[in-house]
């Protein structure tokens, strides 16, 4: 009787393990499908922004790739990098709420127009915080124009008050801005970008992030840009 009970218990355990394995596989498939739907949503939002602001088309994808590269160099976990990447990719999504007349206005902006343009950080945050899988990324969108010394906007955050993802993004964004063509100047060299970022370490940029960035080989950025 003891042997029979042991055999029944073993058979039950094997069936239970098989059931758990099957359910785990189903859950993984569901998670993969959900992750794919997230990617499609992000692509759609990015495409919409490119149509709104054609001047910077491609910028979001490049700066996201640069941000991920620096985050990996810093040893940040994969899960956290996913959140940071989403924030980087959607950093300018708030511009969807800025009137075209302001967004596409040529020349320098007057103070009143500048104030309206600066609202895009908060507008983007308001858009994304209601979407569960983008709620954490929304904080990066809200903070992507802050500066390490506290002179940025919209909240004047300083140092580690600024989310780490936003501090990494700041370096990646400047790298792309300097090495890309702009209506008012041609693209500059990677060397010029590295010097500029190093010069503003501790003021605009987190010195730790800058240190990791400067330790990375130059060919990484060219490879990412080509891809």
C-alpha cells in the first residue's frame, strides 16, 4: 500500500510538472505576443512623430540606439534598458501637441514661443503615463531636457534627481545632434562631439555617464548610425 501511494504521488508530480511546463510555455508565448504588440505601438507613435516633425526624421531611432549602447556599457540590466529605450525613442512625442506653426517656425524663437515649445516634455509625459507599459518611460520623457547642474527644464532637476535614463539620453541626444546635418550647419565630426560632451561634463551631463561614453570606441557610433 505504501509503494502504491508512492507511485501515485510520483505520477501526480510528473503530471503536475508537465502541466506547469505547458502553462509556462503558453504564458511565454502570450508575453512574446504582448511584447510584439508593444513594439508595433512604439513604431506607430514614432512614425506619427516623424510625419509631424520631418526635420528630425530618423533622429529618434538613432538616439535610441546610442542610448542603449551607453546603458549596456554601464552594465544596466536588460529590463531597465527596455524602459530607458522606450523613453529615448518617445522623448519628443509631446511635440504632437505643439502647433505646426510653432514647430516648423524658421529662425530663432521668441521667449513666448520658446515657453510653448518647452511644454512638449510635460505634454509627452501626460500622454504616456496613462499607458501601463510606458508609465516608467514617461518619467524619462518628462526629464529629457533637464541638465545635471539643475539649469534645465521643465522642473530644474539636479544630479541624481534626474532619472538615470534621462541622464544617459542627454549624452546620446547631443552626440546625434552634433554629428547630424542641421538646417543651420552641416554635421560635425565624432571627435568634435566627444570634446563638446566632455567639456560640459558636470554641467549639462552626468560625469559618470560621460566617463562611460568616452571609454567606448569610435566605430560603435558609426556602425549604429549605418544600421
